[in-house]
C-alpha cells in the first residue's frame, strides 16, 4: 500500500509541476492537477489540503536551496570578490538548477498570489543591497564615484533577470553552467575598473 501512495505522490508532483509551470499558481487548477495525475479531485485533497499546500510542497525545497546559496554567497563575497567567488557562484547555480530547474522558474515567474510572490524582487534587493554595501565601499576605496546610485538597482535587476533567462533557456546542464559562468564573469569580472 505504501508503494502505491508513493507512486501516487509522484504522479501528483509531476502533474502539479506541469500545471504550475504552464499557468502559474493563480491560474492553476486542482481539478486539472487531479486529472493529470489520473485521480479524482477528492482523492487529491486527501494528499494535500489545498492548492497552496501542494504548491509549497513543490516549491519550498527550491526556495530553501536558493536562500542557502544567498547566505553562503553573501558571506564568501566579504572575503573574496575574485575568480574563485565567481566559480563558486556558477557551480552553486548549476547545482540548484540541476535539482530544481522547473521549480525555480515557477518560483520566479509563477508564484504570484503566494508567500513566494515577491521572491524575484527579493533576489533583486539582495543583489542591490550587496552592491550598495560592500561593492560601493570598495569603489570608494578606489576613489571611484557612481553618478547615480540608481544604477546599482538597474545592475541588480539585470543580473537577476539574466540568470532567470539563462535558466529558462538551457536544458543541457553543461551548457547552462558555461553560459551562467560567462554571464557572471561579464557582470562582475574587473567590475571596479569599469567605473573608473
């Protein structure tokens, strides 16, 4: 009996991933998820009390991995803002993308109406805060001034949006890693010299 429950959970998971990735949380339907899983809606509610609980069970592991990467990156960047940091970042992004590619895209593009609805903006704010903190301090140490601090917001938005686009575009993990590494290097390699 336990095997059947696990098999059913997997079918629900696959159907829900498909539904949430195509329609986002707001437009997704428990009826369509049940149909995709080959079960009745009533049976689906035996597994998950509502659409939100199902959504969170799918998205939370990706969110948790992303937050762990943010914490590690913010700690590491205090000490290293060089090639080793960029290598770490691209390796970790690849790892998360391998494990949670579709879930990350749902998180960033289909979570409106949930507690994760602002996660993309939150990522932008994390990057922006880093730029306004450590990055700006290092620029000042180099006697470089930014004409308008709003530029840091634009850079943060571009970085988060670019990483989202790369994750969406590439199915091949090796290609995704290479493109992500090039994108990160483009954004941050020799970045201090660009502001001189």
